[in-house]
C-alpha cells in the first residue's frame, strides 16, 4: 500500500556522506547529519516542557547548556547536525577533566582542540575488525575500527573523533 505522505528529495550537500547521493524524507521530518556524516530523517519537537529538576540540564558538546534532552534534540533539528551530550548538568569552565564529574560509569576525555571535557563510556569490548573497518582519527592515526579508536581515546584520556573512514595515508 502506497503512503499518502508526500516525500521531499534532498540533494547531497557537501556535509553529507559521499555515499548519500539523495535522501527521501517525509516532509514532516528534517535531515540531520551525525558526527560521522551519516544522514538521518528525524521528526523534530517544536515545543519542549520547561525543566522542573536541575538534573535535567545537559552540557552539549558544543559548550551550550540545554534545559533538557528535549531541548538538545530540538537544537539538533534546527541546526541539521548532531549535538552530543558532553556531560550531565550545566556546562562549566573546566581547566581539565579533573573539574568535570561524569556519571553512570563514564570517563572524562579531554578535547584539547576545544579545551573542553566530554564524558564517554570506556568499557566497550571491540569485535574482531575487518580491514575495511579502519578509520583515520583526529590524531592522524589509523585505527583498525572506530571501537579501537574509542579504546585508545579512553586509555589516553583524550577525545578522538573519526576524520574519515580508511587509512590516514589514503586521503
């Protein structure tokens, strides 16, 4: 049965993954690009309830304080790219990870480029990686997989992000 919902075709923007030539999305949705440049269709909340508890505040990895997870998701939709949670609570002017309290078994990783900390899970067990899983990270090191890059970040205590898939020597 064909859907009566109209669809909009978005042509590939320069920020989208090269594999994404065009994307069919419902007109009630927005295209959002995540940290690894993959595009997703999401339905955006237009109205978020005001926070009633101080525990609802989140520090975004963009350094902005969001009143709740709903407010952060709404900002992601308006911006068109993913905004991750750096840590729970209001953003603080931290000099190092020692100033940041991480919850739920997370570890603070320092982003030297932005001079900010980000709480991350560091207990991930990596499956055996294939040669096509390799990633080039923000430290210009090639890791066998994104999971292996995250493990290295946790052992070093620094934030590493994927620059692109494949070897750092190939691009």
